[in-house]
C-alpha cells in the first residue's frame, strides 16, 4: 500500500503546487512509483504535468464526488499518491484529508500565511489525520522565522525541520515542466528538495 499525501493551504501563493511537483519528480527520480491528482480549480499541476509528459509520473483524473474512491484505488497501485487540494473548508477537502496518510501544508514566513493554515489544521485534527507544516520561500534573515514561530504558537510542533528558501529556481523550472534539481543538481534548491524528500521518507512509516 502506498502513501497518500495531500497538499493544502488556504492562502494562494504559498507554493503548494510547486512543492508537490518537485516532490513527485524527486520520488520518481528515486525509482518510486508516483501518481498525482489535481483537485485544485486552478489546474496548475495538470498544466505542469502536460508540459513534462513524464511516463514516470501518472496523472490521475478525478472529480469531487469520486475523489475518495479514486484515492483509495490509487494507493494500491503506487508508492506515492500526491493530491493537490483546494484549501477552502469544503466537503472535498474533508473527504481527501480523510483518505490521507499525511497533510502537508506549505507556509510562507508571515503571520497572514499562518492564519490561513488554521482551517486546514483544524480539519486534519478533527479527522485525526497527521499534518506537518513546511516553511517555504524563506528569506535569509532570521526575523521572519521568529515572526512565524510566534504566530504558530502550539502548532510550531508540526513544523518540519526542512525549510525551502525564496528561490527563483523553483518557480522558473516549472514553466517548462521541469524542477529545480533537474536544472541544477548541485544547487541549494536541489539540496532542499532532496532534504525534504528524505525527511518525509523517514516520517511516513512512523505515522
């Protein structure tokens, strides 16, 4: 049985789809079977996958009413099923989180981004599903981290150790269906993605 990871965040621009795409490619590179499911109305993940046309990453079509059953079927066929989910508090979000082994919530370093996480955190807690927060688009100055930690309060315990910097390589690589490590495997961006892949790989069996 594979792992289902749902990517959710209410606030736009947090890097949810970019993070999902980078992890999908990183796990496929490592020889794992990977499927992605785009339930976000913006359909950015679908556009990236079409540009990429990668047979190692299966794109699963689904609809709101059958998302749960499609996810259950996919976990039997793939090592990783990554779901790009709208962050709004809807029945779709609840249904997808219910089927997930982990909810991954990217968060930019601002109080408003932390506030936007509240609905996703509450939904995951209500459904008793594990959730972790990954800090994304972090600037080099430490003051931003202090602001986030203060705003998170008790939820800071959900933070992953890996942080991703505010790097153009992440977004620019997406424009032609690639990822930052594929553009430069020795870059800091690549090290961050591989570090996140390793941290999640160690975490998932324990959840």
